[in-house]
């Protein structure tokens, strides 16, 4: 089969002589056949790549579609995600109309000789075009002047995250496409097929997240230099909480339950109960530090996992304080019994040798102590402060002293053994109630 060659963009291209096409403005080639490339005359005679289609007239309508190849590196610390996408843009350029019903795919390097939209990714931190083995770009011309321009991009895009419910959170991220220099009077952006313009996102498998839903939006960005068209792909990422339950929630709950073991150990076993309390406190502290190390740059957030770990630490520390209170009360009561029993035995032995004079002296001394406001006996009992012979400042002292004794009596533990008995019931009960409120709030509110 014989072929003829023609100059197109300064390149030698070969086409079969059997194929016949007619250009919009006609072409004059050597020989009898009028075989030509689409847009040959248009691109060489009067085409200016620096001017948009319909220059000075109606805006160019650009329809877009996306293929999401991957979403990776979702970072809570930097609040961004990295996505690899294939962006396809379609528009009509009347200068590239040719007769026929064929479409031609051109070399990607020829895109430098055509007008293309100045689309960019809003809130992009880093982006690059793939170039292995050649630049991953595509340019295709249709007979009606439609141009398909596709390119493969990897971009790191900012995503503002609310981590207050971490790790039971759902994050909403966006991929926004906008015109950089052409405002809405020059170009308009539309999705090619609405939500169906986005492919691949429903098949993504992420390490910590699951794509819940997504939808497309058409919006405008109002800037100082004008109003610019914008397309938005909004998608929701729900974090998989099972990993955190096994890694953090279950160990912290077991540490709380371990601290309750001390309630079944007698108060006299000081080393055993102290060892359990201190060990659980230190283990809980280590667990809290480990849970925050993965989000070292976002420690300003009070997250749901921090609240739960704080609750567990409070219960563990409370169990240690409970033993300190019970042991102190028990030791004070034992110390109080010793002096009481000593004088009682001596009094029994000396009862037979007491005479009437000693009895009278003891009675007088006892009576003086009862009427003294600074005595120990008066300080322990409530005194009638309505005596008319008392001065005003003495009455005030008397009332305050009675109030203090009554308050101290409320906090006096009569039987230290009951502290452990009540703790066996109250600690698990309150912990269960707190868990009910915690999970109900963070899962349903």
C-alpha cells in the first residue's frame, strides 16, 4: 500500500492514500487525492493557541470526569490526603471542525500547540504529572470540534478534619477543580454525567477508613479578580474503630477491672494492695502516652479516646486512693482503741483503793472540764449555745464549733471495713454507667 506524507506541526506524518477526509476550509495537496489530517488547515491558517474558543463571545463549556485510582496517606497530623486521579476535560473548539465521523488521537506532545483550560486543584499542597514512560497525557480530536484532554495527576490536598470524636469520627474531604485565570464570562465548568462522572471511588480499599458516600457539586469561587467556576467532589470517610477497640479500649478497660481486685484483699496486706494500685496507674499512664504519640501534632484536640482514657485513669487512681483512705481510717481506729483499753484496765484494778476524797476531786475536775470552752470534751460534743450568761463572741465560737463537729462527723468512717464492701459495688456500677453515656454520646450524637 503506497502512502503520501504531509507536514503537520512541522512533523512528517504518513497516512494511507485510500482514506479520504475533507477539511472545514479545504486543503490543497499535491496529487489527485485530498487526504488530510483533521484540523490541518485550521491549525496552520489562523489558529492561535493563546486565544480561547469563541474568543470575545460566549464562554467555553468544559465538561469534566474523574477516575480515582487511589486515596492514600490520609494524615491526621498534617490534615491532608494524597490522591491519584485521571482528569478528563472535554470542550468544543469550532476552529478544529472537520468533515467526517472519525476521531483522531494525537501525540501528547502536540498539546503544547493547542489551547487547553487552565484548570488547577484547589487547596493542593503538592502535585505532579506522571511521566513514566512518557508524559501521561492524551489529546483526542473529534469531527465536530470536540477536544478530549486527559492527564494523570497525583496531588496532596488539604482536608480540614474535626478530631473531637477520634477514633469514632467521620471526615468530609473535598477535591475541588477551578479555573485559575478564566472567570465565568470566559469558561463554565460542568460535570459530564453528574455523580456518574466519578469512577473508582466506590471500589477503594483504605487502611483505616471506609468511603461512606460521595457526591458532586457545581459552585463558584468569588475572588477579588472575579467569579470563577468550580467543580467539587465531596466524599465522606468513616474511620474503622475495630482496630482502636482492640488496641486501646479493651486494654484500658481490663486495667480498670484489675484495679478492683484490691477490694477483695484485706486491709492488712499493704504490699499487695499497694503493688496493684501503683502498677495499674503506671500501666495506664503508658497506655495514654502511646495513644497520643501517633497524633503528636494534634495534641491540642481533646479527642474521644482521650476522654475514655482519662475516665479509666480516674477509676484506677480512685481505687488507689480508696485503699489509702480505708487503711488510714483503720489505723486511726486501732490507735484510738489502745488508750481506751489501757485506762479501763487500770481503773478496774484501782477501783478498790479509791477513797471518797479522790472521787470528789475527780468529780470537781470533770465538772470544770465540761464548762470549759477550750477543753477537749467540749470540743467533741455539741454545746448548748443559748445560755444567757454567755457573751456574744462566745456564742459565735460555740455555734461554729458545733457546726465543724457535725461536718467532721459526716466524714468520719466508723467501720473502715465497709469502705471495701461498698467499693466492690459502687466502682463497677459507676464505671458501667459512664461507659453507657460515653458510647451513646460519641456514637449517636
